[in-house]
């Protein structure tokens, strides 16, 4: 078969011949004609050219083989054992650079180029035979070339430096070594003495950048990590494991407690905890997201049970106090009243408090909602701002924001220990105190005075450019402009009679006094404005105030009039922040 002869190279294998005989590379291929049929019993000449370097242009060795294919078209030869054309196969420095082999085959019509292929791992077994065993390197054992052995079994093993200790040479900072005397291993890089003998614990392991494993059996991985106490582990960036058998993972996390697990970022240390998850942002802004105490208590969203008044970061939190069997979830915002809603003194045995500023001090008590209080044994309080009664076992609050058990607190419904049921507005004609008799009858006494509450979020600024500030407990204007007011609408049913109102506010100012006014305004043109009742604060009053205007008799006429409450600094004064604010207004009225 001739002529337009094209070879199809189906398989190519390289392997190393037995070291005891030759030092060649085994080559095996199936040679086929242009139709893909194996060329059986065909004489062929194969030429191998070995190049050094990525450009594959520097010829370091060339040889030819004349052989005959077998009945299946297979040829087998050893590169390095052919007829030398140029170079010396035994002098090829396999470890110096990359090497390529070019294969050409001639079946009678001239050489055909079958391409150039890079040598991978096989030739480097040849290179391993030439490695020197002199100097500081322990001699290799030719009988077992895959192992490194030494006659001195107490010697250290060092790669990348001349010593296990810091040489004060940046070129030797990156190194790997095994300290035989301490059975300690190090790999990576340090810029100081972190890996010196004084910082190497017995049976320790440190890897990465500037890691330190001081204690017995310690492990430090990552960057700037420290495993100080015995059997501790530090992983990540800047972590410190200072407790016995502690595990510290993350960024900037640390532990000084035995058998403690810490992970996350920049935690707050707690020696009474078994598990800490940190969520701080820096070394000076440390915070815990989740803590499990050694006694089984659990905290989420804070560093401790009690409120920290120096920050608002822990207002929203969850915890289970194992020592009291008590559960808390929600928020304590402290507020202007500076209450410690969930501090230890306000946690009853086996109590539950969920919501905002809830307090359950009673044994087995439950408080749910907004600033509800349950102080009685087994008491339940729901709703908002109830007036707590220690003799009640169930209370539904419908009060307004303000101090506990103040004039703003109100209970719409409660059940007493003796079975008395107190219900607000049972029939729509006022507050009824109802008692169930032994016969099942309801006995009631009637009072028809009711309260209409106006809270911080009901007020608006009287000028569109005024800067109003408010939360659940107070409202004020923060701009430094004289005589700017806040107002709130009054929505009462037709026919009821206003008998008075109570203003709850803060006045610690020596320069500002507030005027509280209730107005009736014409609904047709808005020009007729009549003051129903007003009063001015005066002097430098003490903290929280509750002042009342009484003796009013204004019947609500919604068809012809609108009603508003206004609060304004008087005599050209401005809001003295933070010394003046308004908590709430309670309007007393009667249904006729």
C-alpha cells in the first residue's frame, strides 16, 4: 500500500523500563492505513525528537528505530535505545525544564509528522534517579525510591530554610519542618518567632501565615491564629484559643474557657458559656449573636440577659434562663423611663414574657403584648399597658404608653383570684365592675367616665419643614425654631361630653415651658377657633409630669366642629431637646 499514505495513530503509551536494565521510555502504538485498517507485518521507521523548553524548538536528543508491526499493526520500541541522530539521552536534565517529544513515522514514502506531545510524569522518574543525596539532605534509599530515610532517626526535617528557628531573613520565612524532639510540624510562613522552639508545643501543628501553637497537642491554621492552652484549636483569621481543649473558628474570635466552642466574628468572651457565636464587626465592636451557657441557658441577640443601657444593639433578644426556668423573647427598648424590664429582679420563676417591654415577675406568670405586667402567681397579662393587679389571674390591657401603673395604664378586662370579673364597657355605657354570683348572675356597678388616649404617633408637626422625632414613648420637635407646635386630632363620638384631660410629659428644662391646649374649630371655614381648656408648664420641673385640666363640659358636635390638641413652647421659646417632650394626652369624657 503506498502513496498517499496517511497513518492513523490510535494509541500511544509511555512507561519507564526496569531500572535494573535500560533507562528508556516505552513507546507502543497501533499503525493503520488511510482506511483505518491496521498495517500488519509492515516495516516502518520511527523518528523521535525530544525538545527542551515551552517553545519546543531546542532539540536536545533525536534517534530513529526501524521495526516491523505485528499481526495487529502494533509496534513497541524504547525511546533512548534507538539509533542516535543527535544529543545524549542519558544527559537530558528532566528536572530543568518542560520536555516535548515529536513522533514521525516512515512506511516507505517518507516521514509523516504525528505531532509533538509534552512529557508529563513518566520521564521525571528518570530525573528522580539523579537527585543528589549530599549536603543537608538525608540520603534517599534506592531500594525504596518513594520514601525519604535517614540514618539519624532523631534529626529534624527542614525544607525552605537552614533551621527550624527564625533566621531574621525574609527569604527563609516561608518554610516547612518537622521538629523530631517535640513531634511538632510547621508549614507556611511567619515574619517573626511564632515557630521558634519557645512557641512550639509538644505534638503541635501550625500551618498558614503567622500561626502559633504553643500548648501541648494544639493546632493553629490560617492567619495570625493562636492555640495557646493544651489541646486547643484555632482556625481562621486572628482567632485565639486560650481555653483548655477549646475550639475557636472565624475572624477575631477568642476563648478563655475550657471545652468552649466559639465561631463567627469578634465575639464577647463569656467564661460561663459552652458555645458562642459572635457577630461583632471589629475588636472594639464585639457582639454575640447566640450563646449557650454551661448550665443550659440560651441567649440570642445579646451578650447577657439584662439590658445594656449603653447600647441599643441588644434591645431585641431571646433567652432562656435555666436557673429560673424562664423564657423571654422580643424587645426591651429601655425608653425614657429607663426600666430594666428583663433584668433578674423582673424575672419570675417559670415565667414567660414575649413582646415589647413585657414584665412577668410572678411565679409561673405570663406577659404578652406591649408593656404588659403580670406580678401575681400564675397570672396572665395580654394586650398593652395594663394596670397590674397582683390579685388578678388574667388581665387584658388597653392603656397608653407611659410609666407602669400610671394614669395612662388601663385594664379592659380582668379576672380576680376570688372569681370577680371586671369588664370595661360591657354594655357601651361606661366601665362596669362585674361579679358572677353563686347562681351565675352578673352583679354590676356603673361608672360612665372613659378615657380617650393620644400617643406619640398621633401627633404631627404644624409646619411641613419641622423635624418631628418620636418613638413608642415620646414625641418632640428637634429643630431649633421658636414656638413651633405639634398637634393631634381628637376623634370622639357625637354627644359625649369632655370633662377634662391629663397631659403626660417630660420637663427638665430651665429655659422652656410648654403650653397644652384643647381646641374646637369650625368645620365650615376653620376660622372660628375656641380654646376649651389649656395650661402652661412652669419652672424647672422634675423629670416626668402628669398634670390634669378638670371641670370641662364640652359636648362633641362632629357635624359642625373639629377638635384638636396642640402643644407648643411659649414666650418665643423652642423645644429644649432632650429636656422637653410629650408622652401622651388622655382626654376624659362621659357618654350621655
